[in-house]
């Protein structure tokens, strides 16, 4: 059984990483309404939870897979959220050694 248009839109936005509160705000609905729609969509798809629902929706073509969603986001000019690089321990220790080396040259 397919999802309704609204349920597919909600699941698609959840798959994009939005929270139920953000989805509710974007649709001008209450959070409870969004959660009810997700629950009904889970029931229609025989999904155990929201993550399983998203996986089923992508595999059955109810919502666009990631590659298509990324292309559509590019067309609409939405900036993709990327994670900033994390400073690793190796980088931290090498800069620490450089700082000590500089400090040693000043004191010598």
C-alpha cells in the first residue's frame, strides 16, 4: 500500500535529517499531527520504526533516493549540511611540539 502525498512529504523531510518539530513548523502543523502521520505511515508500510520506514520508502520508490535528493537540492539552491573537519590527536600533538620548540628557542 502506498503512502499518502502528505505522508510521503513528511517521510522525505525526515529522511533529509529534519526533526518532527522542524517538519511541523515547515508544514504549519502541530508536532503531534506530524508524529501521527509518521505512525500511520509506519502502519501502512509495516515498518517497525521511523528509520525502517525511511528505508522501505526509498527501496519502494516512495521518496527519492539520496542521489536524486542531492541533485534536487542543488537545483533549488539549498546548501548541503557538511560536518566540519575534526582536529585529530596527531595534529594537536605536532602543533604542541612546534609550540614547545618555539618556546625553547626563545628561552635559549
